[in-house]
């Protein structure tokens, strides 16, 4: 009974959210579809496909507006400009913070301040599951993954059927998926930007399966160079290798299989190097797999071992899901970064000797000086009004001096995390805090490839707080912020030209040695190497420079890992650095068999925030991580 109810709910939601009653313009209809067949991860940016139908005879230029409510510390309005021609339909995909997609989420289309149409945003959270996208020309393909589990049955796989047009053109909007299956026909229909988004997503830790038989996705032009197998010939097989691999009964009939030659660096899972049926290869931190089978083959779908085969297949993939993407919109992610960022720069107080001199002069004038002057002129009674006036003048002068020396610009503090995938791809997550001694408005822009949302320290953000999403990036506007009240811009995105570390490292059971070169544009005050749970302090490393590594790896230590890491990164010992150390500890924790982790601490902002106006910035605090290969040397 429970299965039937859940199925009905998913079917209802997956059909897309219907348009609500039009508010002011019956000629306009607004519809939406959340995530991937309504599956989404509330901890990431989620793609929302919007359809606007204009049946009128005039073009309509307006804005998609989402009012952020019940999501403190987030607030204000999110805005996407949109123009719809006469008697036409516009389809667009926008990115929404996943934690805002609940039963209260409503998107509106507003023209000149008047709401024209509404649509409800609804989806199914995939927390605790393994979401998989099935991109195929045939919807029945999702049946091939029904009942599949991973993690020795601990995690259920949920599969969404997708058409090529539903693949986002930005890798961040694919973060709700753990796996993506492409068949040959669907792969041929992808645009260049969609292919780049998929490959960037794989580099960051996704699993891409190239499937199908004549064509296989690995035969299509976009994926030929990354496929672990070069397809060669189709044979009719009894499926003995499949049965043996899955530990399942034999296939009853002849099954078409597309065999090929494995490419260099690939790992053959079923078959051999010259007759590979299933193989995979590392691609960045993710996996690209080749499966020379047709998922909608009636023989395969009716095979009793189909679920066992795909379960065993996903267990065979070895992906290193070590990434800097946290719970972007939860208390353990965003708000912890905000807590670190709220330590604003300290205002420079006048020197103590100046205040001491002014105080002593005041005491002399108000005391002995005034007494001698009045006694000489025999005007003692005038002390009753001279002393108050003197006190007011001195106090007013001190106040005016404070007004003159206090900054007139914006005080900022930025903190963040950068996960380097390769020299041309890095994932960034950061927060910039803004505050001013004056009541004022703030405007902050972010570069292309990033998404931002506004935050408040304690106040409820008013609706006048507007975030506009453009192809050139995000623009955050905070209106009429009280003096000394904090506002925050939270950003996540990809960086294309950050650079990377180059490392040549070898290790034995007792020591690690080699060279690390900083090929980023950033200098690091602290750099640490983490290998198999041991931390090696490398010190400072300037941009373009190298450091020699030679350190003993103790076989056992009583020093906890977190303490080792803190000792190797002195910047984490106090202030802002201490506040973000829990993130650093998480970044360095994975123990990888053939890779080490470099952790760098930089005090230069990577150009993710552009506040409008004069800025007084505190020392930025950015932590950079990269996985580097290490070679084991026989002793």
C-alpha cells in the first residue's frame, strides 16, 4: 500500500507543476518543472525549467520573481529578466537554491510591478538516495535501473528519465545527480555547452555511463575522446559474461553486445582489452564508463539478473567523491561560513599618546588653569558656566574628530573554499560580509559561472533586497541597511583560470619526497601535504615558486589528525582562520590510496565579489585544496 501511495505522489509531482490561476493577464500562462523529473537535492543549486506562453498580440517584457520567505537567514526577492514575443512560447532553465523548493514555493511573472501569472514549484528531495539521470530517446530505459542499490544495499537508486533538452548547460545545476546514463541517440542531440557541463560535472566527481548499441554514446563525436572503449563490432551473445559478473542466472536468448578495444588508462570490467563490453576510466575525480548494451532490450529487461547486474556494476566503479561542495544552504554549510566572515576589519583607533595628551590638557585647563585665571581676575562665579561650556566644546571636538576619521566606505571580510580539479576548473564556495558605519545601500556583483544569494546576520531581509541573475553573473542589491548592520553575499560557482599545483611526489613506508610547484596566481602563507592520514608542513609558497618535500612518515602517532593539521596551518590558530578550520579538517580528511591532498591557505581574494563603492577590506581567508598523484617506491 505504501509503495502505491509513494508512486502516485511521485507521478503527480513528476508531471511538472501546473500553472496557478492567472492574476492579471489571462493571455499569459506560466509553468514549471523542478530538478530532474522532480527529483532534486536541497543542498545544491537546482535546475528549474520555466515555460511562459504568451497568447497575446504584443510582446511582454517582465521578470520571473521568487519571494524568499520562511528561509532565514536568506531573504528578499530573486529575479530573472525575461521577454516573451507575441503569440509565442519561451522555455528557459534557471538555477534555484534547493532548500527553497518546498510546499510554499511559488514563482510569479511580473510586468511593471503587476503579477501576471503564477506557478507552484514542487519536487521530491533525494537526500539519502543516489539520484541517477537516464538520458535516452526511449522513456522505458529507466526500467533497466529499477531496484538498483549501492553501498551494499544501503542506498537506493532513484532514476529520472531525461530528454537531451533537459540537460542544463552549467555543471553546477547537475549537482543533484550522482550518476548520468547517456545512450547514443541522446548523446548526439546534446549541444556543445551541455557536453562541457557534463564533462565538468564528471571531473568534479560524477559518474557518466556511455551506453547503447549502434550507436553507443562513446561513438558520438562529443564523447569519442573520453570513452574508455573504442567500439568495434556487434555480436549476438548468450550473456555468459554478464551472468558470471552479476552472479545471476543466464540470459535466455541472444543478446546484442557492442564490443571494442579498451583505451589507454581504462579498466576493463567485463571482457578483455580487445573485446571489452564494460570498462571505466578516471576522468578528473569522476568516472566515465562504457557499457556496450542496449538498456531497453526486451531480453535484458526481462532477465531476472538485470537488477543484480547493474547493482554489481555500480559497486565496481571506483570514484573519488572528495569535493569541496558542502551543504550549501544548510546550517552546517552556509551559516558556518557566515559566522567566520562576520569578523569584520578592526577600525584603527587613534594612538594612546594622543588621547593621553588631550586628557591631560583638559585636566590642566579645567583645573589649575581655570582656577588661576579666574582668581587673578577675581571672577570665581564665572566657573559655573565656563566649565560646562568647556566640557561641551571638548566633547564635541572629540566626536567630530571621530566622524572625520571613521571610514566612509564599506568594510568587507571574505572567506571561502576553492577545490582545484585541474588548471582550467576549480569549484569555489565563499561568503563576503559587508558593513558600514553609515546607513546605506550595498550592491555586489559576481562573475559569470557563479550563483549568489543574499544573507543577513540577524535582521529579516526586506523585499527590497533584490538579487538579479544575468548571463554575466549575479547582482545583489541590499537597500537601506542600518549603520553597523551586517549583510552577506554567498556565492558558489566554477573558476576557469585559477591554475593548479604541479607535484612530483614519491613515498615509501617511512618517508615522502619530491617537489611541489605553485602554478596558481596566488601566494600561500601556509601549505600542508596530507598523505594517508599524516600531515607534512610545507610552509609558505609564493606564486610561480617550488618547494622541495622530504619528510618522515611516522608509522604511528598519538597526535590526533586535526591537531597535526592545525600545527601545519598556523593561519587556522585564531580569528577567522579558527572559525573555518572545521571545513579545512573536512577537506583534508579523505584517505586516498594513490593520491595526496595539498591544503593551501591564502590571504588574497580570488575575484568572486565586486562591491560597488569604496571598500576597506580585511585580510581575506581562503583555503585551497587539490588532490595530487603520489607514486609508491619499493624500499
